[in-house]
C-alpha cells in the first residue's frame, strides 16, 4: 500500500484479556519496527524485524508481549493478560533500507486502553 | 540510559519567533541523526536528517547541523508559524537497525 497501515486504530479492553495489533508495512519494505508511545514516556522501542526474523527484541517489556511477522510483510503484536500499564499508543514503522540512513515511515498507531 | 537527550518541553513561542530545540547524543562512531515530527492528530514523520559529521539537514525552514565536537544536533527555525505546533523528536540509530528517540519536545506557537 501507499503507507503503513495499522489496525485497530482504537482498542478498549478489560484487564486480563489478550489483544492483537496488526501492522501492514509499505510493500517491499524489509525492515519493520514496533514502538510504544506512552504519556510522558516518549517513544519506546519494542522490537524490529528484518524479513521474518527479529534480530532485536530487547525492548519487549515482559513475556506477555510477543510479535511475529509472516511472508516478510504483515506483523502482529500480541499482548497477553493485559494490564493497565499497557495502555499506550503502539506505533509500527517500516523501512526500505535503501540508503545509509534508514528512514522509517510510521503508521498512525493503535491506541490501546486497558480498563 | 537513553543515548539521545533533548530539551524538555513544553515550549511556547509567539509567531515569527526564533526556535531552538536542543538535542545531544552519546555514541561511539558517527551515527546518522534525525528529527521526526508529530503534528496533532497525525502520525510521526521524518522532518530532516544528517548522515555524517558537519552535514546540515533542512526541510520546511527547519535546520539542524551534525556537530561531532559537541555531539549535538540542535533543531532551529528562524521564524516559526502556528502550523509548526507539534511534538518534535530527536533520534539516532543504535547499532545497525535500532532507532532510539529522545523524550520529545512539545512546541506550541501562538498567533
């Protein structure tokens, strides 16, 4: 597609439920990133994919968080047994890596509210 | 700790004022440096970048110069407009692929 597409744009869930957030990157972009943006916390790196592999998942906050990418395209971020502190905007970005300074293109984000 | 430190906000200016948002980084070597901007209700987007020391990135009247002596990449604009109101993020790559961001600076321009 023309841009990075994320769904849902808004998700309200109850504490303890599982949620899945989806990211559809720009066609042909090999690198895909997940970030979390919380009020007052800036942008927190979660994980990045190169193709279907995740060389760096150091930012995942706990084992309740996992992510996968299939076919070198769509990625899903799953949060199990959600907690209130998981409430944030989850941003996905992709990159073509066709220059020495990778420029990330971001989606609009998925806003998660855990009640 | 975070390898990018930027000026804390919020910053409020009047239209046509001069803007500086400070950004410093810690790094071994000379990573590419970026400013991203998030306008109200919109996604994060690249504003400008510099890939090596002494490079100057520029876009929409904004400039930032990669200064290795002071490990800085301060964002400047000579005359701000109301439409520049947004949150600005300084960023650098940590390793080959991990882009790390500063905390963000919220800028409000009053007419």
